[in-house]
C-alpha cells in the first residue's frame, strides 16, 4: 500500500509540475477561476496522499489471533457441491 501512495503522490506532483506553465494566469476571468480551482484540487490531492503517508497507523501484530486458530489436525473437511 505504501508503494501505491508514493506513486500517487509522485504522479500528482508530476502533473502539477508539467501543467502549471500551461495554466492561464489567475485573474478575474474564467481562465483564472479554472486555474485557481485546478490548483486547489491538485494541492488537496497532494496533501491527502502526503498526510496518509505521514500518519498511517501500522497494524499491531498480536499473539491472540494466532492462538485462536485451530491446529490443522482438528480441521474438518467441508464438502463443496
């Protein structure tokens, strides 16, 4: 999962890097509004991916889950029709 997050973050950063020179200047026109909203959503995506990478909780491995499993000898075969 960590690889997917890093790949998404790098993809979003590359998209911003290549798209910013082609965006119209932020002003009062429709192109300016488009640029501002596009940059806002791009920064939202980058911030979301970055925060998941920083504050992700790792699952704790407990011994209880392994002790609750039945040994292989006690397992019964289930018929599949």
